[in-house]
C-alpha cells in the first residue's frame, strides 16, 4: 500500500487493508463478520488469522448459491419498497452490505443482507437480540453505539435472508489513521475519540453486561465522513429509483465471463495490476490512494519502464508531487474531522453471563487471558481499547506477532506481552485512560 511505505512499517500495517472511503467504512459498521465471523470463527481461521479473503475487491460468485448470499442489484427494493438499494458498501463472510434509501424517512441507511443458511440466520438473530437491547436502552442516542433501525427477512432464490437496517455512519478509525499517513494523530484528538469510546463501553459493560469482543479501529466509526465529498447526503449524488419489478427475488449472480476459470489469487493479481496501471496514469494520485485492497507494497512497480528518460523522470516527479499533495490534503481533512464516533459490529458480541465462544478478538487486540484460554469478561474490551489508543497516537499496532519455525504466533504473542509488560501495563493504557477521564 502506498501509505505504508512512508510509514516504514508495511508488515504491521494490517491484517486486512480495507478499501473504504465513506461507503466501505459504513460497511464496516455493519459487518458482523468482516474478519472472524460470528459463532464459528475458530474453525475457519487460517494461519494468517483471516477467515476469508476480505482483501479481495468483491466476494466472488461461488457463494451465490442456496444457503449463501442474496444477489442484490442497484435499484432493488426491500420490504415492500421501504428501502431502495443505491450502491454497494462492502461484504463479509456472512453478508453483503448496501447503501440504501429509506423511503419512509427520507434518509440513507446501511442495509445488511445475511446469507441464508441456518447457522448464519441464527447468528444474525443473536446479533439482533443484542442490538435491540442496545437500542432500547438508548432512546436519546447518546451512548455512542450504532443504532439498529429495522430488521426483516427477505425471500430470494437462495433462501430466506435476515436483513438488518442501520444508521448510515462515516469513516472508521483505521481510515482516520491512514489519512494521517500512519504517523499518529495529536493527543487532544486521541482524547476526544477515547471519550466517546469509553461512553459506549461504559454503557455496554455496566448497564447491559455486554462484551463487544472484537474492538478494533475498523469497528469504531465516525458519525460523519472525513472527506465531505464522499458523503452521499452532501455530494449531491442523485437517488436511484426503484427497479421496475420491486421486492421480487433477484436472479442469481451471473458467473464472470472473463475470469471464470481463474483462482482467487490469480484474480487478485489481475486486479492489482489493473489498479497499478490506473495509478500510473492518474494525474491526481487518487488511484494510488484508493487501491488499498491488500497489504502488499507495490509502489515500486509503478512506471518502471523506460527508466532514466527525461519524460519518465518528469512524470515520476509530478506523480510524487501529486501523491504528496494528496497526502497533505488528506491530513488536513483528518485534522478538521468531527471526532464523534460510535461502536459498531456486534456480530461477535456476548453477555458476561452468556458467552458463545472462547475464541474472541482480532489477534492484534487480543488480551492475554483469551490467548491462554482463560475466562474473560469486560476487561477484554478494555485491553483492546488500550491497544487502539496506542495505535491512534502512533499510527502503528502495538502487538503484531508472526509465526516462526519453532514457535506459533500465540507463543510469540505471549512473549511480547511479557517483555512489554512493565511498559505496557503501567504506562500506555493507564496513561490514555487517565488522560481521558481527568480532562
């Protein structure tokens, strides 16, 4: 990724580079399964800790079958025309997420359409139960937690799909970190963000006895977009009208005509090459900035032909200047962003008195008791919160273990915890938490 090279730490830059902008950030708000899935994370997790290839441009076509995804198209309507699909926001192992227009309330919403298999339906109903409890206890919308607006079932050729409707939010905190080129944000901004996060955690823990279990920058969303031009309410994008045949089962997604015989990795390589080609010819540098679909650092591949020619050197200098200007503009927008934020993604959440699995949290934010297989409670969220504080302030993750020949990543992770114990336990979390609470 382009920004990762400047930060000098591309290996720790992400377990999964999201491809957001405002739309994909809102997708993260609803993705109850973006990396780990909900109730069966451990069974699907590969060596890299990801349950699916979420760095891909799309979810592919193999899961558009009975028990799988519902094929949604722009212009489709749901719940007797109540919600009209405007664009795709993102996808996860359990669902796809869409920007939709709420015709009854004249507002944008995020529509999450779950896979139809029984275990996906059960996971969705567990999530809805938690989300309804959250919404019922926060009628004035002051607790800094995402609000579930509606839920229903939609029948299609692949089965019955649970659908959830959420408020439309802005960019996630990972996007904010990326806008600052992974250099960290000023501590007063960290303080403001932490205040909102702690309000949400206090509400979940003390009032509802809910443990989020997957707190990370991707699951904390600003209430508005960093770049106003990416806000559909401010950009003036015309509304998509309902299709002629509304609320009818959508036909199955057609098989791809070009890449039908290619593997997933081959498709990824083709997409990366296409994006690099587009980036090389881009005058504004936006193609480079938006091609954050994987963790690889491919900047060196851009424009490498005819090296040494004056025209090529001039183009390189202009491209570098454009990228620097784009980074400067992004940083300025980040410094002016509205920092009010909300906790999202309760697909893995549980109660202190009713837990679904012992395998929780994304690895970089996983607390020691979970790694060691011990009992966990609300303190697991606070560990993740402190890791996020560090990442906001520095632009880098605190723990990013990699397996070796003689040790697996959990063993290395525990060693990292032990070596950093004094500094970590006595300084970082307490510093940030006390800084927030005392000011």
